[in-house]
């Protein structure tokens, strides 16, 4: 079936470009271009080797490694963890840092022992845990038998090995008692305020801790596959463009156009479709409390990460993955300017999070504020159902906020996108998202003055003074609503709404209500959907915050009030307020 997710944008059909391989110790190679693996049965205390990793730019530096011992079945049943001490000027200064994940370690004859992926849970240390090369190579022919076993994010050291680590390294007894843990993944983030970093950390931290930091955005242009080689920087991105979220690690091996990296999961999604990027390391940021971490800017797209497993991640180099493009245009009245921004989201499950984040960021950028303001925003999302049939949703709404108008403007988008992605009726693939809006730096919320009601040609009475309306079927009810601006006591405009009582309600007792859209509780209305089409229809019909609504409704029921008839008027600003009165139809 056709899909809206966009394929790679490279020229010439996005051909696979072959990688150059950085020089590595020795020349032991297997027939598929990968370094030959060092047998785990021969990995014993005292085995020496060397590794490759990057501290600045993308040129690897070497470090020495000596095996201290082996933890049997430590990563998961059947897969051991190799405990080694690393030595280099950089390791001496920073300890084993986040971002070294995937750094290859070779025996003196060039065979690949494994990849740096774990370290002591606390403090600066030169002690590292290696994921064996043989376990990572299983990803080349995945699916493998161990895919559903629990990840070893924390591993205790047995007493004998703890004593050896203390005696042979700079680790203290307290640090050793805490055991080993997966190296955190530095997360390069652009286009998000730091207040959003914790949300990314919480969701991504299911298997491995992430360390978000502000970085430059990754562009949409193709990168060079030649920048991916053993020991090079490697980035796996949930999105790139204006809003970039990319995990930074190290390439372990490149095998005929397939790269292995990290030595542990990124988000442990199994089959996945993330963009693979080169990266340029800026520095290793020291952290006296936890492990230091690499700060790097992700580069262009170099391929597709298609496996995210316990032993590492796998990328097919060359063609970019399908993406959900997010495009927005925001105009600022105060600055008299209009800007556009683009983000490409590679992970379909992340579209409900990252698409609203993109719009939120763009509102902040276009208005150049994180403060009070008002917005009128229209957004459209298109996609396909599980059976391939297309769907779309367009929402127009207004927002105002005293503290950050971007959050108020995108909260409905965030909630609605989440409901679409998590709906119980069908899987959905998000095809593209577009948003446009206009805003300024004025907080403005309209409120009700004295609301009056009249029946037929009768006189108006203040609705709070009416205990019950008695009307005939077919009669017209008129409601007059004076509107007051924020911090003003005199009405600046009066709206009159009319509603004809349906004849079918003869003999009924119902309720008449007039409400501003900002005061209407509509969650139960949306949650009561009976199909995906019905969910879309209910979302489209949900009142906006700048709507003034008059309706007859019957209370009670499992999904809230039943609307019998309504009329509404869309205003320029958010309006709040609610007045109701019982109605007897006879």
C-alpha cells in the first residue's frame, strides 16, 4: 500500500556508498569484511590489546586495554561481560566516558575482542565492561534467539573480581561494590528548551540512561559514509532538522556496508527505523559526580539504523530511512516577520511527541519569547491506517498564556496526536504534519459579563435570576453574552446566540448552557469514540477555545452529557465562562 512517509532525499536514488576503514591494530579480517572475533574461551585475565575512540573531531585515538576478568552470563544468559582496564591520556583525565559506547577493543593480532559499553556505576574510573564481539555480530543476521531476554543495565561484581579490580586499578572499594552499569548515551538535542530534556530522558531511559545536552541541529543533507569506520563517532537520531534528538556513541565495526555500534541498546526498540549520522566531537565534558560524557554535533544522514538490540545497534549505510516531515510557518505581529522551520522525524512512535515539540519551539523562535502571548494555530496531520487507507485531521484553535504561550498553543496538538498514536482501533503511520499560526505578545482572555436569556419575543432576564425556563417545542431561545477583555470591567462587545428547541423534546427536561470554548470539558466526548473514523470525527467537532457555544443537552450517561442541539460562533480570542439553566419543554 502507498505510504506518506518520505524516502531518502539523496540524488541518484540514494546509492549505498562504501566505507573506508580506519587503520586498526593487526589485519585479521573475516570473509565479510568484519574483523575476525577473538574467541571468548581465550579471553582471560592479563590479555592485552588496544582500542579506538574519538575525543575531538572524528579521528580516533588509541587506548590500551588489559583484561581483569570475565563475568559469566552477565549481560544476558549466554553472553559474558569482559572487565578490562583502559589506559590513555584521555582515560586518565576523564575516566571511561559516556559516548565511548561501541569503541572497539582489539587483541594484539587484530582480532576484535569486543566493544566498550559498561563502566562502574559511580565515579570517574578506567574500568570498563566490554560486550563481546561475537554477541554484536549476531546482529548481522538478526533475528536471534536472545532478543526478548532482560537487559543487563546493572551488573554486580563477585567478591573475587571486586578484590582484583581494587588491587589492579584506581577504583575504590565503594565504587566497585556498586557494580557495573551501561554507559549513558549522550543525547544531542536542538530545538528544545531544557525544560523538555527531562521528558526525553524519562522516555528514552527504559534500557540505558541518556544525557541530553544542547547541540547544533543535524541537517537533511546526505553525510559521507566514509566518516563511519571502527572507532569513529556514530549518531542514531529520532529526528533531525530544526528539532534534532540523536544518541551519540562509537562505531564498533563496518561489515560490507553494515555498521555495528554502541555495544548496548539505544532505546531497545528491536526492529526500528532511525537515521544514522556521522558526528563531530567538540569535547569530553568532565563530570565529577558521574561519568564524563562526549559533546558532539551530529552530521548528515549516512544510513538507516534498523536494529536496536541488547548487544548494540545495527545500521545499513547509504539510503536514509523513511521520515515524517514536519513543516511549520509562524508569523509574529509584534516583530512583523514570518519564518518557516522543518524537522524530519524518523521514528513513527515519536511523532506524537516530537511534532508538537517542533511547533512549540518554532513559536518561541518566531515570537522570540518564552512569556505571555496569544496564538491562533492551525495544524494538519495525515497518515495511513494499518490497512494502508489514508486519514487526516485538521484542527484550528486559539490559545493564550500568562507564562509561555507556546505550551498553551500546542497542548491540544500534543494530546490529540498521542490519542491518535495510541488509539485502540488500528495502527497508524504518521505521514506528514503541517502547522501555521500567527501570534503576538499580548495575553488576552475574554470573559462573560451578565448573561441574559429570552424566549421567543419575550424580554431578556439575567440567567442567574432564572430558576427554570419553560418553553414550547419549536420556540426560539436567545442568549445575550457581554464579553469583557482581560483586566477590563466594561463589555467591549455583546454576542447574541439563538437556538430553536427541537419538537422531539416535547415533555422533556433538559439543560441550556452557554460556554466559552476554554471552559468546555470535552475529554469524555473524545474518549467515547467507537471507531477510528468516529474518533477523527469527534476530534474535528470538538469546540475550539475561541468558540462561544450555546447548547441544549441531557445530563447523565457513561460518557457525559448528550448534546441535543447546539449553535456556536468563533471569536478572535480565547473565551472562558459558563452559565446554565434547566429547561422544561411542554
